[in-house]
C-alpha cells in the first residue's frame, strides 16, 4: 500500500509499504481522509520533536476517517464496514493513571503517527479503544477532525468553563480555533480571541467570537481586559506554545481565574509567580483527551460545530508535501485544516 | 505610646507616638504580644518591598494577641475586655471580589503594619471584621500566631488536601512550618518536607512530618519521589519565594497533581510548560486568607496545632531589633517564631 | 395607575392604585411587558402559597421588561431611559449567605410580586441590584423571560452540566423548558425530556431535545435509560413539584450522577435512600439565581436561546385573568408563556 | 477447617468446611481476627437482606486481619507471610464504573461474606486488589477494623469535609463512630454527634466530639443548630438507616450544606423537597469505598485513629454467636466492635 513516511526533517516520502495486520484488541481501517495536525507540521519542519529519530521511517498522521476492514482477536466492538474516526493514544491500561481513567497521562503512553505507524496511508491499525463509530450525520470530512476537537473539549472541561463565562483564547492555530468552537458550545457569554494572523482572526468572526485582537498589537492584555469588562476573563486558553504566551494568558484572567495550557513548548518560559500568588490564579495543563471524542462527534452531528469552518482544502495524499505541509508552513492566512484524500474512489 | 516604626531598610526605631483612635467600624486593642513575620523581616533587611517608601514611617507588625479597649461607631461585635487576635487585611467590601467573599484578592486591599500602622505598639486599631475572639483555651502566645496559621489553612483549602493525601512542602520558614501543621490537621497520610536548615528540618520530626530532605541535597526531587512511592505527591506547597522553587514544587507532584504557591517573590522564574501541559499539572496561588482565622483558632484550641512547637523566644518590644529581627536574620537554625512582649505587666 | 392585584384564591383584580416611589437604592420602572410565571398561576388557582395572606392585596408578577423612569437615592447604576429586565429577590446583604454571594438563600429573602408589589402594573419599584440593562439585540419580549431563564441557568450550574453530558429533564412547564434550553446552551450531547403534555413535548423537537417520553407512559424510567445508553444520564432535572417526581429523577441518573430539584412542592415525598446510598447518587436543590440574569441576557442576545419558542401569546394586562391565567390553567397544550402587555402605546 | 456459616435468620453454625483454594488473581489468607459488622448482625437478626437466600449456607464476615499463605496465578503483589487486612468487594473491572475507578458502584459488584465465602473461618480467599499489607505499626486488632474505617474515609471524601468545617453525625453505630473519627482526622472544627445510646454517646467524649445530643431528645435538630452557631452545620452524616434520619440529617445542615447518606435502609422514607430546593441543600449517598483502605491504614499507623476506642471485646470464633452477635444485639450500650479470634495460637 501507499504511505507517507517521515524519514527526517523536511524528508517525508510517499512510498510503497506492506499492509499492516491487526493484533489482539486492534482494528484495521481503510483510511479515507487524514488531517494534517500542527504536530505533524512541526515534525516535518523542525523534527524530530516527539518522534524518536531512531524509529524512522514512521508513517505519520493521527487524524482520520475511514472504514473498518478487519478486526483482531478480542476486538468485538467493531465490524467490517463500520465508518469510524479515532484518536491517537496507545495506553497501557495498567498504570496508576489508566486505572483512574486518566489515559491522557498514562505512564506508558505511545502515539499513532509518532511512535506507531499512522493514518497517512491506505490502511491503519489502531487499538479498539481509540476508535469511535461515525453516525450518518457526520461526514468523513467532519470525522477527520474529531481528534483536534476532542483535544479542545478536554481543555474546556479541564478549564471548567461554565455557562455564561467570559473566556479568552491565545492563539489561532487549529487547536486555538477548535477551542474557540468548543468554548462556544459550552455556552461562554464572551469569547475574546488573541490571534496571530489577520486571515484567521477575521475568519473567526463567523464562529461566534466576541472580539479579535492580535498578539503584536502592543497592549493586547490591556485591550482584552477592557473589552471583557476590566477585571480579566474567567478562563483563558494558551494555544501557542511560545515561552511568553503562558504569562500573557495568566495576565488575561481575573483574580481567581484559570489559565489552561494547551501549547506544545520547545523551551521553558517565565512566570510572574508573585502575581499568581497574590491574585490566586490557576495555571493548569490540558494534554490530549480521555474519551472526549464521543462529545466531539455529537457536537459535529448536531452541527453545534461546523467542520467546514475549519477545513480549507482537501488534496490527494500523493501531493501531501507540496499541497499540504508546505502550504500550511508558508501561508497560514489562508490555510487552516488541510485534509489528505487517501482513498480516491470513495 | 511606644511603637516600633519602619523608617527604611535596616532602620527600625522604637519611639513614642500618639495613641490611635478607632474610626467607624474599627476597634482599638491593647496589644500584649506581637509576632515577627517573614514579611516584616524582609522589609527590615531589604525593604521597602510591600511598604510604600513614601508612607514611612509606619508602625510594623500584623500578628498579635491583645485586649479590646475601645470600639468605634457601629463596631458592635466586640466589647472592652474581649481577648482577641486578628488578621491584617483592610478590604473595600464593594469590589467584585469582596462581594464574592474573596476578601484576600480585594481590588483595594491594604495591610496592617505595611500600609496602615501595625501591632508592634502598645495600641492597635483594626477593622472589626479582621478580629477574632480568643477562647480561654487559647493563650495569648498561641493567639499571636493565628495569622500565619490562617495563611496555611487557606493554602490547604486552595490545594484541596483530602484525607489520606500525600503532600510535600518546599520551605521551612514559618509559612512552610504552619502549612505542615495545617496539612497534618487535614489528615494527610504522608508529609514530605524539603527544608533548608538542618535545625528546622529536625525540629519538624515532632510535628508529624514523614520525611525531611534538603534543598541542597542535589537530587531532592528524585529522593522525594522515591520516598513517596515513585509517582510524586498529590499536592505540594511552595513556601520559599525563590525563582526556582515553583518548578521544583511542580516536579514533586504526580500527573494531575497540584502545586500551591505561597511564597513572596522578588522576580520571575522559569516554568517547564511542556511538563505542565503533558502531565495535566496545576499551579495555583494562595494569598493570605478569607476567614480561616476562625479555623486556626479552633485548631489551637483543641491542641491539634501546638503553638509551642513554633515559638522559640519571647523578647521585650524594646529589644525587638537586636533580640528579634537580627537573630532571625542571622540564626535561622535556632529561631523560628519570635514574639515581642508589648504589655509587660500582664 | 392600573395594577393586577391578588386578593385571594381565584380573586385577581385589575384596579387603580397609587404609583410607587423609589426608596434609597431603588429604581422605578415603567413596565412594558410582564410574564405569567408558574408561581403566579399557583397563587391564583390554589394560593396563598408563598404569599402571606395577611399581606393581601398585593400586586403580583416578577417577570418583566420596561424602562427606567426614576432612581432613588444612591441608585447610580441606572438612568432614566435605560431599557431593563430584572429578577425578583430583595436580599438583606448582611447575612452569612449574602456575604458569600449566595443571595438566593438569603436568610431574609423577600420576593417581588409575592411579598412586595410586583410588575403586573404600570410602574414597578425594584432594588437596583435586581435590575439588568437590556442591549438592543434583546427585545422587550425576550427581556420579559430573563427571569425564568436565569432560574434555569442557575440549575445548570448547580448540576455542573459539562460539555457532552447526557441530561434528562422531568417536566414541561416553563422552568422545564427553560432548563432544556439552558442545558442545550451548555453543550449537553443528549437531552431527554419527560413531558406531561403532548403539545408541549412535540414543541420541544425544535428546541434541541434528543427524545421525548411522557410521564404517564408507564415504564418511562426504563425507556429513558434505554434511549440514553442503558446506565442512566449524568444529570437530571426535576421541574414538576409533585411528590413522586424527585425519586423518578433519581432513577433516571447513572451511579454517581446528579438529580437537581427545581420544583415547588406542596408536600413531602418518598425517596429510596438505599438506592441513593448504594449508587452514590446526588440530589441537590436549585433555588432561583444569584446573578445568572446576565448570562440569560447574553444567551438571548446572541440567539443561543430563542425567546419565540416559549412565548405563545401577548395579551393586554386588562385581560390578564381570562386570556392569561385561565388559559394557562385550562389549556397547557397550546399555552406556554403568556406575556401581559402593560404599556399599550410602546 | 472451621467456619461460621449463615444458614438463615438466627441460624449461624460453627462447622467444618473444606479449605478454599485461590483462583487466578486471588490470595489465600490465614485469618487471625475477624470483626462483626452491622451488616453481619442484620443478616443474623433479620436476614436475608443482602445475602441471596438461595446461596445459603455462606461463610460470613468481611472485616479481618491475617497472614498470606498462598497466592493464585498472576497474583504477584503479595507473598506468603505478608500480614494483611482487606476490603470486601469483588468487582468486574470492565464496566463503565470500574473503568472510572468507581469500584464501589461496579455494575457487577459481589461482596465477601455475603455473596462469597467470608472471613469468619480459618482461611479466606480474596481477590488481590482487595488486600492491603499491614505495617508493623498496625496491630492485627487495628487491622481488623480497616474496612469500616475505609467506609468512613470514603464518606468524608464524598462529603468534601474541609479543614475547619462544622460537622454533625447522626447515629452511634460502628459506621457513625468511624465517621466521627475520620471527620476528626480531616480537621473538622466542630463535631456534633446525635447518638441513640448513652453508653456510646459518652464514650465518644474521648474521641474528639464537640457535643452529644440524643435522637429521642425531642428537639434534637434545634439543639444541634444552637450548639453549632444557629445556621446548621456544613456537612452532616446519616449513619442509622431509619426512614426518618435522612430528613433529620438534611435539617441539620445550613443552606448550601451537604447531607451524606451512609445508612442501609429497609424501606423508603420521606423528604421535604421544598426545603431541599429553597435552601440549595445536597443529599449524596456514600457506598463502601474505592481504595480508602490505604488511608485507613495510615490513620491507624500514626495513631490519628486509635482502634482501642472502638474494640470492646475479643472472643473466640467458636463463641461468636453467644459472645458476639447476641451481645451486640442485646447490649449496644457496652458493646461496639466485637472481634472474633480465629487463629488461637498466634
């Protein structure tokens, strides 16, 4: 079968590999669509980051929609023909955290498309527990963004966003935008986006955002505070991963508020601990998801979240590097979520 | 009357001032004992920190026990003769936070002994809402440490320490030690202290601590993790105020755990945001207290907390600089809480 | 001015009374529209319930939209000409609960239209803290249902409904339907209504409900469990007030789930405590609101909640008894929220 | 081996049975001491309650301390010679609740000594996950009451008792008294016991109780309210199981407070739902425990809880009926926890 494989930085190859076979508890899926995630992009442009270089080559990708074609021993929840989406974790099921349903911080976590061969290929093998059936009301296009929406739903739950809360989001990447949509779905009364790119910021005006300011506006913190009533918001989400944005996110919240960290960071950054202490502020990290993909699917099913607002193009898997990865790197204004069409005849 | 007044760094003067008079809602107290707090020490050694230099001179001190001698207009909760202790805040009662019982983050907070004349004087004037009656079972000595114990009780509540939790405390200052006692009172099953001074660390062996390690042990984080079962503790308290200790505190907690920041910081410090995010860790600041002084008094009343384990000496107010401030600066091994005897004849 | 006054059961009189004048901290409003609430209906059909009979006559009504015409001493938040809606509580501001922002359980709570003259009159006097400005995007019709939506928003927060939760609602009265809309706004993935009236049940199909069953279906509990996946829902809301519905609501939730009680009860009812204990179930009461009217207004402003789905007719205040109260009593299938037009020329 | 077996109401037989053998994941324990629980007593006096009558005869008992003598396949956490205590549940590990670490509400829960042969025998077989090593600092006597203390620790966590809370406990059975001890360990500032038996009520004066009133005092609710400051306590625990005590427990809490239900009920009882609703009160059930036995052991190890205050006698297993069950039924004043000595020569 054909697969897109990571060999090293700036070295993704579309090549022939052998088809995988499902082990016990695993399911084999014929992939229809695969999404390019910010992590994939980072591994391409400046990796290896999470990928272990010694594991190369590895088929990348962990966002997808497809159809079950074979089930491994003991995998009884799915049957061939089931339309599915899924998430990327492989968890041990035995550690302190897995026993407490905290799969997202499993002590032995592995990830599809980084440590295990991923979905930018004709066939994918996934553990059964990472798969979710797609109802008819969720298209494959929508199904292929279940994973990043699950990330956002988890962050919204970690941040305990309540009906009527004032919220700020720092970052306009796919996670920032999914968080915006999830926060809106949770009934926030105000959503203030701090964007980087004009093209993206303006696009969010149709997504329910209250105000858009920009990271390089100079006095962004003061502006957002004024726009939200003066004291700061109840909950703010850091969705950038730059060493300076967590403190900015803390500065956006009111006393007693919560800053949720979703970004992936290359290096440490500074925090004004005196302000954290004096103002009883909370900073909390939100890694991936536990079982929030089911919520993501229900939000897509009843159109609370409209996938079309995020998907900017669909290109053939064969053209992934030029039409997908490179365009996302060079033109963030116009490209948000690029899907790769894997199964051309469906 | 006599008072100890801050004129500047290393310039505390014991001198004659006029007696204060209680305004509306205020109460005048004849002070018996006053405690020297870490903040007082910092203002003496390297201030002005929180004190506004232009306000000097100001009578310092905000930990005390005394007797009510006069009540201002509308202050009906106390009568002359009542033995009282109290806390240091002056709050507006009108802001967003005060209306939500979050007096500790009042938008207009002032503090006794820093912005208002304090208790290291024969008489103190305090707002009624900052005072608490002392039962017979709480001595004046115990009453004079109600304030720092209230700080610790608030931190324990902010950290949501639950019966049976594993806890670590970073720092052996008075706030660290009070936090240790409050954590013990809340039923923690393990308390791991990371101390700075041998003299203090060893002293805590009688306070219910499980293990003591030292900040300069080299591999403190690994040691505490091993001593607590391998994964890290449920809740850890930062009680130092050094730029490096918050990250150490974060490193001591398990995935999903909470680091409570109690320290007062001169400068920013670094945080490993990637670790915070990946491991779903929480950092939360705990400023002073709301109404936890009543809990502090009840813990002292039934001897759940024994004040004698913290009080290392009682010296006359007149000798405060030499026998109190200087000894605390130069010999932290042997001096923990020094009380100043203000009313010699009681 | 003209007012609708409660003299006794089945005795509401539309008559001339003198205009009220705002006291300190109070505001005088020219009422445009007033809503008939389930409580009003109950006082009419079988009162006095909450009304103290000795206080009769009293002008009833506590749901309204209008315009500020005069402000009392110290009431500085509003100016003549401001379009406003409001809530019904008069709180003491001094008790244990008020100090903790729990105005809804104030020890000295009074209520507009029950203990104080209400809004079914040309002019209303209200405490300033119970009023909210209406933005241009909220019509007077929408503004007149802010109060019951605030009740529902509070219940959703008390029930801690999280994004993706499965929810059931028992009851199709105005509070049940407002709760349905608020639960939808909070991102529930499934909403199962247990209705009483076919006309109302069918009407909710356009409000985002997942399934509708009926109280007299016989095996309602089993049906709702099957429709929601077998275990029961995460949170269920009791919005009836019949002695049997709280236990039904408890039966609808999964182990560890929450039953929120919103109904107003004439008598006690039975609970299966063994089931509550064995299954770690929670029952919690949700009385009125604290400050959720502002969230209600923002939900109406951005059309997350569409007032038109609830308002079935608008009739002149003069015809309130025949066209409003009696129709709501005799035809619940077709009448949900009836508004009374007070100011005919606006 | 010898075992005490339940054949029916008032029919417990001390007789010879064959020794059990540990299956996969199971451990065989030589029992030293076994405690008589309220449930055991109820099965004896008026059963079958939880026991399925068709399963008789069944060896009863689920509170014990003993020594591991053999381990089944895959049971690697224990070795012969380990001193252990344990809890009574057998859980499926696969259901919705088990996956979320809510073993106490497992959909397929079975219980030692009720559905499975219990510990009132020379040997017991238990699943590995229900066993806990006893440190040297915990005697076998103390170890044999780990299970009821675990019940109480769970209830304290379910009730979210915080440092300084005011608490009431309704009931002076073993669960009521263990709850008292656990509440004290969690740092409650006031503990008000509503007892049934003078002998037990007076005994608690040495356990840290603040006040004792009696169920048949007539105006108990009013008394406890006055003793606790007037508004009611923050958290109250129902530990009786009588149809009337849950409402009494609700009446003891302040607005916004929590009533935890621990009792085992034969029949339903009435609740004043109007009061629950108006006063925003919470009722929550607390069934057994999840993993709180480890906390129970640590509380016993550092003497925060002193087992001797609960254990009133130790009698030979052969005399269990006359010296244990009958005495507990007929003289609750003097007998609280009766231990059965199973292994006479240790």
